[in-house]
C-alpha cells in the first residue's frame, strides 16, 4: 500500500486537495499518486505577517485569519499535521468540524477507510486501496455503518457502534482528522498541533503552499513554498 500521509508526499497531495478549482482532481477522490511538481522558491517568515496571518498570534486568531482568505484566495480548508487520536470517545464534538476522517490500524493497511464530508453530509467513502464504497462496513445495518448521505452529526455514534461490534475495532487504532473545514468553528485541539498548512493557485500551473509552524499554541514561523506543475 502506498502511504500517502507522510512527509513530502503528504504536502504535495494535499496541495492539490486543498485547492477547490475545476481543473484540479476532485478532493473527495482517494489520492493514490501526486501530480509531478517542481519547487521553484522557498521562503521562511519569522516576524511580521503573511497574507494577514501574524507571527506570534494565538492559534484561534490564526484560524480566523485563514478563514478570511476564502474570498481572496479561494482557501476553503486547512490541513493539519499529527491530528491523530486512538480514542473515538474523545471525538464526539470534533468529528463534525472536519472534511476528512481516516480510520486505520497503527501500521497502515489497504483496508483503511477514508471518509469525506461536505456541506454537513458524508460525500464519499473509500478504502486506502482505492475501492469506492457506498457504506462501511458493507454488510452492516444503518446504525452500525457509515453511508454516503449520512449527516455529519450522526458520524460519531455510528463509528462508536462500529467500534463496539469488535470486528472492525482495529480500524480505530489510528483516527486521523487531517483536513479542517474553514466554514466551521475552531477546534481548540488545533492549538496543540505542530503544523497547519494550505495551498492556493497564484497563476497558470503555479501554486503556493503555506506551512504554519506552531509553538506553545502560537504561530512561531511560516514556510512558503512555490511550485510549478
């Protein structure tokens, strides 16, 4: 299985998924291979601000600044590094705030599950192998399965029911929430994460990846990478 959630590959795949543009791959599709890109420039910003995002600001304020980029830069999502849990019971209020939910064993498997949420409903369900599903698990009843069209607010209880049945308990060893919907409220846990990032198009075949590094709940510095496809 190709591990799409580590290192540079993570950055490049979400570089595409973060930009909601007609000529990019559908972000609800499972990402198996990234498009080829060339890094043309890299800057580090440790004082002042960038795109209205101020160094040393608290996480919640940074989040509000990123939300304001929707109209000017078409930024709808922010991606999060290490937003991982092994306890579904701690995610009751957090799950509905996210655009993607990934479930798998610690070591990663082809049968890991990728759930995408859009406008408050489950839009798509995939296995890491790329297989498309309309529900997971495939043969469970409606209370013990996640189905396309389900309301986001129903996800928590459904996932608890699936975990409690035992058969799929190992898929809850690693619960990842890598993509935050900026139209929804701030998740306080975000302040504890080491890095956030988003991408947007700056011209024909040109993209900018903005990586924000946090320390003690505040923005420590920003790394901006510019790519050409």
